[in-house]
């Protein structure tokens, strides 16, 4: 959520936000008690020297079954080779309108992931006015690079070659910006052997409910929450175009068109774009803070640039997938993430075995465009709001892609149903 102005609309949103937080207080009490007492949480691990350059590690219980057990990757595998437990690692970059982001916003997601045998990492980074967007990008890139080398991650079975980066809202904008920098700079970086902004260990990005065209959304932010142009220009160093991933991709594609006749240049551009990790773009169908059209346009720009991407709509609002949804037992987001991880692991196994699975996986998106993601629970996703084009449901597809039923962990309900219903009604997002 962007910084709220003193307008009547802004004040009304603040009141609704306070009510929303109060109604979810029982869940926050459980999560904060777990954070304070759990021996499986490593708090305050430093990844840099600046303020707020730290992260928390959430380690699954050793008795929790991993999502998969992969065969050892060796030049000449033998029947006696011992399977290796490798747990995927999810790095969470929180939202908060670039001003109020904090690593504890990930508590619900981290708890849900560790219950499924995933190692979770919650990154803290400088917010405005401690830093502008360039400083935030520096922090996030440094944190992602540091994760794969952390002994605590590998000791818990975390796979340093299977790092997933998850961003929500402003966090989605930041990780998308890092990926776009790699895609836009692909031809130059390939020619000069420059390292990417994102760590090579990153296997996939999950971008949830992000604003990817700041220049186009400026008026929406102003109308909805009283966000001023002065604030946006201060956060984004006076250049909304440069800080809009969708537009950066479009400019890069336009600049590349004059050289498409050069076969070598075209091949280098495509190869470098394919080096950017796949990006899964998800968005709440009822999101009022950032319209879901922002995600669809970003997905289109990624595909046009040759970046592997898929996108889908989630039931709920701007925050449902990571806050009230998880607190009320709705694990649709986590289940969709698990489906992608399972898909990626299968791809890796096929590639290690010399099959053509990896090429097949990278060509076909896991979820079809305009699909509502459903979860292991039998309840169908809610209908789209009035005026929204009909969206095909991917319930059967997602279930078909899932690992065995034992991997579908029963959801937790941390908020009593009456409070949950009230929270949905006052949700300001």
C-alpha cells in the first residue's frame, strides 16, 4: 500500500486498515508467539552493512517430509547411489508501499511453507525515506545472492541451486525490476560477460499483486489513496518510466528491433533472455489497490521480450493470498507455489536423466493465462466480480500438477469465522 495522504479517502482507508488489523489480531498473536518461541527460526542474519540489511530464516522440522527426493546428479549414476533430500528455498521480499515494508509481514507465508518442508527466508530492506528505489534494489539483490551461501540454509537441507524469490506488492515490483534489468541488458551483458542482477541460483520468481507500470498507475494511486506526485517522484528518483518494469521491457524490445535481421545478435538476445529465471505473475481478482490489469500487461511484456513467464488470477484482494487468506485456512497461493516447485523439480530430474523434459518444461507454462488458481481443498474459487470477463477455472489442472496427496498439508485456521467475515468486509485493499 502506498503512503496515504491526508485526504478524506486516505483517512477512511486508514480507519479501515486499523479495523482490519484488529479483526486479524488473534492470528497475529499466534504467529508472533511462534516467532518469539520457535527454535526453528534464525533471526537477524546479516547480509550487508547498511541499516535493515538482515533476514530471518525459517527452517522446517527435520521430521517434515521434503517436497521431493532427487537422485544425485553425477556423471555416471549407479544403482547404489543414495537419493539426496533437497528442500527448495523461498526468499520473501515484503510489500508495504516502499515505506512500511517489514520482514514480519511474511510470518503466515513462512509458517505455511515450513509446514510443507520448504526453507523460507524473510528479507528486510531499507524503505523510503531511508533509501530510494535504487537503494532498495541494491539491498534485495544482495540478500538474494547471500541466501545460497548461508550454512544454516544448507544444514537444513536447503538446495542452494533451487532458490525461489517471492515478492508481494512493492516487493513484487522490486524483484520484477531486478529481473527486467537482466532481460533489458541481455545483449550487452552477454557480449561483455557481465553477471546478472539476480543470483544464478534463482530458479523462479513469484510476483504477486505488484504494480509494474508506476507511470500509468500514478493517477490511480492518487485517486484511491491521495498519493501525491511529489511522493512518487521522491521514491523513484524522479523517473517513473525507468522504474516501471513493463515500460523498461517495451523500450528494450523497441531498441532491439533494428538488429533483428542480424541472426547472431538475435540469437544472443534470445539466449540471454532465456537466462532470466521463469517468472510467475499472480494477482488477486478483487484487488482494488493495484488493478490486476497491471500484472497482465507485465506478463505480455515479458513474453514479448522472450522471458519465460506464466500468469494467473488468485481469488481475493491485494492481501488475501499472504494475510487473511492464509489466516483463515485458504492455502491457494502456497499450493500454487508448490505446484510450480514440483514442476521445476521434475524438469531438473528429466534433464539430469538426459531426457527432453527440461525443454518441454521451459516451453509450456504451468498455469494457463486468465486462470483462477485453486488449491487442494475441494472448495471452488469465488466468482469474479461483476463486470469482469469470465475466467476459466484451473482447479482440475492444478490438482493434476500436484505432488501426491500426502504433500497437501491441512490448512490452519487462525481466525474465528465470524471475525474472518468481518475482516473481509472492511479489508481496505
